[in-house]
C-alpha cells in the first residue's frame, strides 16, 4: 500500500517519524525473540515462533490502523516487495543452501528435485485450472486462465519454517527433515520462476507463444540462474584457495569477501534478468561444500554464526512485517467464495503434488528406501504458505487489473494467516499423531541412515510384479549418483579446496538439529 503524503513534513519531523518507526520495528523484534524463547522453553507448540511473530505484527498493525497514528510513521511499515526481495530474502535463502546437511540432502536429491520441480509444477497447474473451472461454473470470482495460473504459481510457494522448527525440537527422521527442508528451498525458486514466466506470457499476450516456448523460457531462467550461482560459488572457492587469506591478520578481509559473494551472485542474476533466488541458493550450497573449507578456523566459525544470525533476524522480521502490512492493507472481502474455494483447491493440489511425486519416487527406490505413507502425509501437511506467496501476491496487485489483483492478494493473505496460525499451531499434534516425531521415533533414523542409507522398509506388503522391471533403472540411477560422488571426490574437491580441512568441513556440515535432539532426548 502506497501512502502519499500530501503536505511535505519538515526535515526534523520526518527524521523523528523515521526514528519512531524503526524503534517500533526493533521493539517488535525483541518481543518476538523473547516470546519465541519462552514458548520453546515451555514446549508450547500450539503457537510456533513464526505464528507468534505474525500475531505481533497483526496486533500492532491493527492498533496503528484504528488509532490516529501519523501517516509518515505508518509509511515505515508498508511491505515493499523490492525491500523483501533485495534485502530480506537473500540471507534467508543463502542460509538455507549453506546449512544443508550434504549426506541426507544428496542421498534424497532425486526425491527432493521431483517434489520441488515436478511437484510444484503439478500443484501450480492443478490450482490454476481448478480456480479457472471454479470461475467458469460460477462457484467463485472468474479470472482469465493466465491469471489463474499466476495465482497457482504464487500460492504453490511453501514456507514450512514452523514444521522444521518443531522437527528440530522434537527430533525426527533425517530423511523426512531433508525432504521437507530441501523441497521448501528449491520450491521457492521454482514458484518464482513459474510466476515470472506466466507474468511475462500475460504481459506479451501473444497468442502465437505456444506451450513449448513457455517451457523453454522457464528452463532458460532456471538453468541460467543455477549456472550463475554455481559459477560464483566455484570462483569464490578458487579465490580463497589461492589468495592466501587464511592467516590471522587477514581474517577480517577474508570474512568481508566471503559475506559479499552471496550478494554478488544474487545481484548478478537479477541484473541479467534471471532469478536471484535460484542463483544464491546454489551459491550457498557450493560455498559451503568448497569455499568454506578454504577459510581459516576462526573465519569458519564467524561466517557460520553471522549467516545464521542474519537469516534469523530477517525471517522473524518478515513475519512481523507481513502481519503489520496485512492489518494495514485494504482488502477485497467481497469475494468470500474465491477465498473459500481457493483454500479447498490448494489442499487438493498439495495432495496431488505430494502423493503423485511420492509414487513416482517409490517406483525407482529399493524396498528399504521407499517413502512411508506417514512421511507422505507429514509432507502434505507441512505445505504452509508464507512470505514468498504474500510478496508475489502483493506484486500481482500492481501487475493485474485492480479488481483481479486485489482479489488474489486478499485470498493469499487469508491463506497465509490461516495456514501459519491454524495449521502451524496444530502441526506438533499432527506430527505426533503420525508418529514421525518424538522420543519413541527419533532414535531410529541415525542408525538406520548409516545402515540402510535411507528409510526403514514400510510394514505393508510390497507388490512383486513391478520389481524386476525397475532394477535396471535403479542401477542406472545409483551408477549416476556414484559417478557424481566419485567425480566430486577425485576431481572437484581437490581442484577447488586445499583439502586440509575436509574433516572439519564434514563436521560443520552435520545438521544443527542433531545435538539439540540428543539434548532433548536426555531430559
């Protein structure tokens, strides 16, 4: 929401308003962190940290809205998509890539890519088509097909921060954590690429642009962005390997350069008209795998702590920022049918995404690595919508005709609030009911992971008819995975790293939830 100040305030008054606005934001951040700590300490999972931050923003925004708050103070709380995409999102996405635990992530890489790319595509198309059909049958507000597909793309961006925090608190299967985490990271990038592709199709409005060209355009964006991120990651690894910065008196320079590379990757992709999200994600993965081991020990500790700190601040601020803006924005509540059926359709689309992709993954997995049905249900339930969907919906307000953009924005707002507060609050209970978290089940995965390199075999009977048919596919899949691991170990790692800190790098790569889980199990 853009607020136009008609009478220019004196410079001193504007500075005071800025101070009050920033003070309020800092106060809400402090309150959110303290409240989150108290909720975790008392193991109160009905109000997760993200939900608490959103609620604080909603309450303060509501109070500011009904009170006579000065316009120039209120402008400090407007949710600007540019600020979100350029300053808040990059550290969150980089930290996601940087903190990936390589073993479970790459062990489940095929499944993660299937869920994140094919699954998000299925969810987007199913949602878009159902919303379009709903409009044709007069169930809901009618939108053109391309705008329905844009809505499908933006609402398919999941944000399971609540689910992951509960996983970390209660302990869960490493493979399930890797699937939920990996899918959410790649899913954001996929949703943005799909949204931008559909937006570009709409703006060009060229009937001659066929489906094949749209797919090519999407692949250009995705592959180009990934290449930019991988390229920056490799360049950073070589720089830190040969520049000789890992000595005590150059530690400051070393850390400064390391912190600048992710932003360089993000802005390079954005400047080339690609996706900065995809680029910075792959830069994060590569910088952790190669560049990180070329740093001195002190620098390793500093950059790991720094990115964790920045991403925590950004993530909490995003939910506060979003809550405040939801309370302050003008909404189009005249199409309640659109909101109701949209919620219903995204539940159906999420189910189509998860269960169809899990079926495909299980077809090519050996018996001991199949994804159990209870894990599939947990994946389906963990598809909360968050800041990414909200930011894209806000962008659609400017891109689409007034009534259409407002309707999509209001529906997205309702979905985000509903999923973060209601579904987020009930996640702990649901995960315990599915028996995928808790003391009785968290002790299994580590041993199982080492022994079987994957899931425990499900208890239900396996069909034998299709077993032999997929053995060749399975061998090819394992061969390609093994050959990539061998390539990495024999050529890439020696070329891009100094190899003197490999063991340390492995230790740093261990997922952060393990120690916490062990501590919780001991209580």
